[in-house]
């Protein structure tokens, strides 16, 4: 999905709980905004949706688009997370195939420089041990980021 894109930025914001039975300091919903540029365009595109916790687990979520994308939905799961030495936070997610996108794995990082190669290799090695995603782990690639983004 991201091979022809650059400067991908994903922002999650906690939304109020969808039910009175969920404590106010917790949530079962996230506002989800993705921005990106095509490799050959200065235009920034944005996709906006809402994620709802799936099956009562903060590791599994169902996304539904907003606006004209309300017809689109997907399921995604957190596979792992951690910190590199120096504090760079990372997270790995799996997203299921949809009508519009193939199944895949995303590595997220808060650091401007991205993840160190040894971190990426360690994550891929761990994913290779998970039968359901080991093939996807072998096809991970780095998304282009312009200087200053």
C-alpha cells in the first residue's frame, strides 16, 4: 500500500468511551488520521477514520472510514511494541486484506530517523516465528521520508 507513497504520518487520538460502562480514563475508540504524499507529488492526501476496539482487546481494532470512505473498513492488530536504546518508541501492526488493500505489516516509529537496521532485523526475526505473518515479514520495506518531515 505504501510503495508509491512518501512522508506517511499516522496520528491516533483517544476518543471518549462509547459506553458508560468503560472508565473515563480508558477508551475503546481512536480517531485515526493518515497523511501521505505520492512519490512524485507535493500534494498531501489525508484519510480519516475511527478505530473501535475489537473483541475487548486493546491489541485488536476495527477501522471505519469517515466521509466518502465510510464504506471502507479494515481490521488491524498490534503485534508488538518497544523502545530502542535512546528511547525511540516503535510498534508493529498487522492489517487484514480488504477490498482496497492487501494484508500487510507496518512498523511505526516516533523517531525522525526511523528505526535502526538492527531493530528492524530483530523485529523481522521475531515475526518470522509467527506462522500467520512470517511471509509478510519477509516483504517489509522502508517508506521514503523527505528531509525535514
